[in-house]
């Protein structure tokens, strides 16, 4: 599994990248044929001083691609929400294929 973590318009600290990497390793329990995982961490400053943190998770498996984008006040919370959404998508697809 190839993992790509990109911080857009800022430098992510080591603690944040380790947190994301540790969580992504758990994806193997839900799908055994993951080819690539892309995580994009972005700052969104639509309003002048308030900066929302956006996390996008893109998971590539043979024949399918799962994507989720979430926004909150911290990168950890945004990533957790997007990660849970991708896990739910993978579970639903596996259940549909098994039925």
C-alpha cells in the first residue's frame, strides 16, 4: 500500500503526519487489496481570520476508488471524520459485492 500525505500551503508537523500514518495502517483490516491512499491536508480561509482545516482521503483499490472530504477546526478531527466515511464506503461496497 502506497501512502501519500500532502500538506497544501503549509508545513505539517511530524506529530500530525505520524497520526495520519498510524490511522491509515488500519485500513488493511477493512480491505486487503488497497493500492494507494492519498491524504490532502488543506487550510481554508474563506472568512478573513477563521481558518478551517480540510482533510481529503482518497483510497484506490482495484476497480474502485473511495473519497471523502471533511472540514472542522482541527486537522485530527477533519481527518477522523473523512477516514470514518471512507471506511463506511468500503464496508458498504464489500457488503454489496458479497450479496
